[in-house]
């Protein structure tokens, strides 16, 4: 998609009067801002540092008809080698505070990791199950973050929706509203944010008093469990699970049965540890990853007559 330079210029010009111009940058490579460490440049990158700032940036992009993409920690996405046209609004609105004995309100750019440790310090349970999953609060609500827990039984999937009390939204019409969790249309890997243009500005979590010692034990068990089954991001950058869950059998198991663990194209490789994760060996391009995805899909079709659907989002131009 070609974006007229005047459109980008209109956003940049208007930003001087409504946003913080020192946080607006041009032609910024996005690879450092994704967990895959892959991606070309954004025409514009703006760091939104508060919920108000985020709302203002989104409103400005909409009013100037500038294409925009909201970026959190950059997990579960693959950014194209040619980058992203328009403006990428990086959500670093990270303020969080307890509003009563068991309720924690966090701006949507706050990291789930930070909230986990804040809640454990307060003796409150509900978030510790999601340790080790790179996500902002906004991303967690967008995707209804989930994990196989509780430790050590791993008997059921736990969802972030279970501890969400309310969400503060910026609607498509520019109105700021607060809705209960029941209005968020949470499902497996989905929420109302998938089928509206609403933007999550902040979330209030309702937590449960618990023993910090027990929570620390669960936290460590979850980290160990994930570490044994997933490649470490600081060693092998990845986007997390590449393909959506299949009822009855995991996508990773099908790929593994095709003998594809360790298979590579260019700098992208199917993980030796988990076949539904592709890793960047240090020089992977988005083109490498897309080719590897297509190869895995075709192998599974040929052997099992099943078409794997990508779980990750493809962002920008490839």
C-alpha cells in the first residue's frame, strides 16, 4: 500500500500541537521493537507514554486519515521487510496502581510481568500464571492471554479474562468509555477488540488474596515448565506460536510428525524444542519466515490433509 507523503506529513504537522514532538521519529527500523527481531522501518514511530497520550495519538491518526498500527511488546507479529506505512504508535503507557484492596488498574502499555510482581508483593493472586509470556496489558486483553495451568497439574487453560473486571476504551467515534469484562466478548485468542476499532486504554483487574510464598512457587514452576518447552527469547527470538490451536491435536505435533523440527530457510528455523515456534537464528528476514510458514503448511496438507492457519499477525509490507 502506497501512502501519499502528504498524509504522513499531515500527521507530523498536527502532532506538533497536540502530541510530544520529541517522541515522534521518522524511518525507524521496527526489528528492535519485536520479539522476532525482524521488520523494516515505520514511516513514523510515536511513543505514547500515558493513556491520554495514546488516545490523543490514535485520535490524531484517525482525524488525519493516517494509517496506524498499535505496537506493544511486539510479540505474535511478523513485520514485513519493507516496513510499515503511516504511523506506528508504540504503547509505553505503563502506569499502574491499586485502587482498592484487591483491584489493580493498569494502563494498557504496562507489562504483564510488572503487574505480576506488583500483585505478588501485595499478596494478590491471579496474574502469576502468565509469567514468561511477553505481553502488555493491552495485548493480553486483545488476545485474551492464556496459559495451561495451574501448576503443577496443567489440567486446564486459564484466561486473563478471568481476572479482568473492566476495560477503559477509546471507541471508533472517539468516546472514552468503561465497560465490564462481560462486554469484551472474550473467547479463545479473541476479544471485542478484534471486530471493532476500539482501543484499550486501561484495564482493572480483580485479584484474590493469597500467600506470596505459594505464588512465588507457582511462578517458578511456570517458568520452569515454559523453559523446558519453549526456546528462550533472549537466545532465539521468536513470535511465539505460529499457527492456531487445533482441537484434539496441536499444530506443533503435526509439524513434528512431518519431521520438520530444525528445518530452516535462510535465517529462520523451526525450533528443535517446539515445532509450532519458528526462531530467528540472527539474520532471518520476514521473507524467510513466510517461506518457512508456507513449507510447514504444505507439508501438513500433504500428510494430514489439514490446513494450518497462522496465529501471528502479518504487519506492513512484505
